[in-house]
C-alpha cells in the first residue's frame, strides 16, 4: 500500500508498506524534522480501510487568517522505502523558546498599538458621531500583526499580551469618547445655567406682591424641588455655591445621570417635586428672606457681578467633583461593547499565537 504522511512541520513524505492488522509493522519518522509519524500513518491506513479519502484536507478555521504553514506537494521521487526513512531518521528538533527580549519587544508593540488604537477610536467617533463596533476587530487585527512583526514565530505569552492590549484599547476608546461627551455636556450645561439664571434674576427683581413671590418660588422649586440634605453648599476647594448654583447643580444631576454621583447631587424625588409646587407652603418669612437676600443677589448678577466666568467656575468644579472614573467606565460598557471587545481580543490572540490546526496541542 502507498502511505502518505502529512507532517505538522510542513513536509509531506510517502512510502510503500503492507500494513499488518491495519497498522504499520514498525515506526516511521519524518525525514525533514525527525518527528514520529507512525500515528499519522496509522490514521491514513484506517481512513483507506474505511473507504474515506485520506488526502482530503480539513476545512481550515477562518480565524487562522491564512497564516497556517503551507504544505509541500508530493513528487514521484518522494515514494521511499520505510527502511530508508528510518535510516535517515533525525532526532526531533525542539522548538526554541521565544527569547525574552523578543517577547518584550512584542509586548511593547502590542501596548503602543493598543494606545494608538484607543485614540483612533476616539477620533473616529468624534468625527462621525457614531461608535463603529467593527473597529474592535480592526484594532485586534492590527495589534496581533504588529506583535508578530516583533516576534515572527508567535507564542502563547505574546498572544495573551496582544489580547489583553486589544481589550484594554477598546475599553479605553469608549471611556475617552464618554469623557469628551461629558465635557461637552458640562460646558453646554453651565452656559445654559448662567443664561437661565439671568432670566430668573430679571423676573425675580420685578416681583411686587407677596403672592407673586410665593408663586414664583413654587414654580422654580417644582422644577428643581428642595435641595437634598446631602447637597454641599460649597465645593471641596472651599468655593461657596449660591442658591442659584445649587439649583443648577441639582439639575445637572439629572442631565448627567449615568456618570454623576447622585448622593452628592441632591437628586429630587417625585414627591418632593409635587410638594414644592404649592405656593401656600411658603411663609411670610420666606417672602421676607427673598426680598432681603435673594433680590440683592439677583440684582448684582444682572449688573455683571460676578461675571459669567466667575459664576460658572464654582458650578463646573462642583459638577466634576461628583463625576468619577468608575462611573465613566461603567456607563461606557454595554452588551454590544463587551461582545466587540471579546471579538477583538480573540482576533489579536489568534494572530499573535498562530498555532496551526495540524500542530500537536
């Protein structure tokens, strides 16, 4: 019988021998690398006896990306006697371990590429206004390929580093985009808050009767409700917040609900909003305090004291004091994000490892 052995090293060799009980009578090894090929030869014999085509190649996984080792085509001169093959047998050549320096270069390449990928994700998202999930696959492919340029043979350690770098890169890209969006929302919010308080001041200084003041206070308290007892009246740097700034701080707790620390934001409950809409809840003392304290403050605001920059600075500081990195990360992750992160990780791992399907596990 003519027996063909497709060695994992990439060399195919053939010989003629009559099997005994479906197996070779003696061991045989690859003349190229010296690896034992008896098992592969016995598998070939078994397929022939079952009537299968032993030369049919298994379907390669699309995750290999064509990086498997090519097989040399057999020539008629490759048919040899097994005794000659055994005579030419070589000792197996152990695969040299990946040098530490090369692995370090590969890790550095994966890290640098991952960082560039995160900023690239942010740039594309900001330019287009969309999150393209397939970019995780692109980042994974680039990280894996760049890692392989540093370590051409690939390794498990390199593949693990490339996968983790891709995972972190995609996550960092999402967080960077979220940070930019939060920054834009804060700038828009504090500017709008200043304009709204100018309008609040214009109406407040014109109020004449006690009933008008009570209705005015009820209208605005219904929108923001009463400040929570946990809301601080000054920032951590010691800047005191005015009543108007505290109202806007509470409003920003609603706008930035996903990333703002609500315990410090004084987020109002619905029952508080309902109770605050009743003008009769305000007493004569409340009206007196409004005339003596709030009206002079509102008049100074209309006169440009403090300026817009001075008014918005403490409010901006108070908002950022209530935004934490963990909240940005948590709000950046969703089911689709996790799926693309894992897909990018697998892509980078596969390219950096490059373990052929025909290699021994």
